[in-house]
C-alpha cells in the first residue's frame, strides 16, 4: 500500500493483465456456500466453547469466525474475553482495538510476526494460487517504467515476506535487500536466492539506521499494516538518496483519513496519501487504481504509487518564537468554554477517534483535547494561524482552507468538532450547518460559541439540516460579553 502527495506530475499508468470474465452468479453462489459453511463451523465451535468457556484456543477460533462473518460486536466481546485470560495475546489486543473503532496507528509488531510466522508455509500458494495476488507485479511494473532502463544501485523490499517481489525486480537492481518482522517468512525469502541481505526486524527502526543507503525502496502490500504513515515516510525519506524512489501499494480507503477494516488491515484515502507524502518531502510521480487481490470472491481495490524524494528546499522559518508565543495566537476567548462542553459531552473514561479545531482557537488546550480524542486536526482560512499551529507542533494536521469546502470534502470524518468563532465569521449559516452535518461522523458532536445569533435562530438552522440540538447555553466570555454555546449531534 502506499502514499502519494504533493503535486502530481504526469501519472504513469500501471499495466496489469486483463482480468478474466467472472461468472457473477457462480461467484455469488460460491460465496453463499462459504458463508453457510463458516456459520455452521461457528455454531459448532460455540457449542464447544459453552462447554469449555475458558478455552483460549476456542475463543480465538470463534473470534476469527465472527470477524469473517462480519459479526463485529460479537467478535469484539470474544476477543475481550480472550484478553481477560491472555492479556499478552497480540492478535486479540490489535483486533479488539480495531473492532472498538480505535484504529491504532499501526498493527502490533508481535501480532504481525506471529501471524506471518504461522502463514509462512502456505503464503505463496494462498496468495498467488487462491487470491490472484498482483501487488508484486504492480510495484515492479512502476519501477521498470520509472527507471527507464537504468539499474537501481541499491534497493530494499519492505515487508518482503517470502520474497515474491524479489524475482520481479532482480533485473532492475544491482543489489537487493529485504526486511520482514517474521523470521519464518525471511527464511522462505532466503531460499529464493535473489536477496543480497535479509533482515528480521521492524521497518521504521531499521531504515532510520541506514541514512541515504538506498535509491529505491519497494513495499508490496505492506502499508496495510500501518495506519498513520508519517513515521514510515520519515524513515523512507531518511534512507533514500536525493531523487530516490519509493514505490508501493495501499488498500483504498476514505479520502482524507486512514481506517481499519474488520480484517485488521488499514486502508488509506488518496487525499490522506498525498498530504502525508508532501509533508515528508516527496513528489507523487505515479498513482493508479488497481486490484490488489481477491478476497471473499471480490477484488480488493487499492492504489499503486511512486514517490520521488525532492531535493531540500530552504524554508523561510516563522519568526523565532517560543512554543508559548506561538500558542498565544491560537487562544480564542471561547476556548475554555468549548473545552468544558467537550469534556461534559465525551466524559473522562472514553476517547473518540477524530477531532478538529475549526479556526485554530484551541491551541492552548490541545493537551486536554488529546485526552478526549486520539487524532486532533486544525483548520483555518488564515495561513498565518495555520503556520503558527504547524510550527507549534500541537496538532496532528494543520490545514489552510475555506472552512465550508474543507468540511464538505470530509464526509463522516470527525467525531468532535469545536468552533470558537465559525458561526460569527461565516455569513451563510445554513451552509455552515450543512457542512457540519456532512463532516460529522455518526453520533459526532459539534460545539460552537457565538455572540451574534439568537437561540431560536440556531435551533432552527441546525434542525433544518437534520442535526440534533443537545443544548443552547448562555455563557459569558472572558471580557464579560454574553454569548451562546451551541451543542449538536449528528
């Protein structure tokens, strides 16, 4: 899986073999038979589990089948039962977090190593023979096109597994290294005889120890085990020589974020990939829609992409200000009121996934907000505020954009939205509430403070867009001015 960002140059097509025509009726019947078989197996295992409720093996099998059948609530409970017996069970820890909607920043290393160690003997047969696995060919195709007949001096295959990518690229490189968390997978890769060095280890840590060591970094179907791609991209940046290439695949997700599916793997949206790539100093030189493999009778959609490392560009730094001085420009009068309302709505024992500070007025309260939300973004239509927020480093993302288009481009994205002056600055109030409705996730909360609008007007506008008004509370700002605090849910 991969990322892309920044200005896209001419997108280079990925040539893939034409898929055979699929008999949709036959495929549907086969899927029904598979589902029926899985359900029968689950019923049998649940009976055995009822007779032996503390069996870790049965709990593990039941949780996996419940997940495959998309019985997520049941699977979450079963994984939690397993964790109560085995707190160190790596797969249960990861899957419980995913099924609870927490989307950890990446998959647990012990879980990945154990999963692929167990999978090593049958990996090639299942992926190539059963699942029509195409990621290695897609990555190799882009590499051949971009290298234009040249040989890469030194390349590394990230998450090399059994080495399926190695034979596809060995004629494109003078030296090829590989790295994987699974010792047994690395043993299989070694048997192919195409790698000059094979490493058992974690990708980010290993790359950071090899500054400017490579001119080509490859990753076929690996980024599905990374959620937030920032640390990986930084490591790839550091290990690449100027002008070096990073070529990879990623499963396709929502535009501006990453998500985790019931499989425990991650999906990434194109907007998210482009943003992360640009932040890390890459130019997107190829980005194509592809089918990565088949899963449960259906193609898994993804992107195959290539990033080129840009030369360092002198940056005109913001005036040398301390963090406290930077945050001084990110402290709206209503900030404390918004924080108190958010704390009441979310509570102290729960954290939502994604939050956004609309307008950048919550800069001094980001530490408290991070106890309420796992990811904290900021957006402002004032470039200076966005840059202050970026330099202060207190948000996960800092965007400069017109607020309404920004929200409209992120449907079902945010669980918590805080706006210190949005309702007073945006004159088209119906458009504001419409954009809020679009951007709020299910059961998401929008909290705003306004001096200019009355309670009846706010209630009418919010309800017209299908928002549920929780409260419209009179408050006093620090200067004594009266205002209203509006709290709505999607």
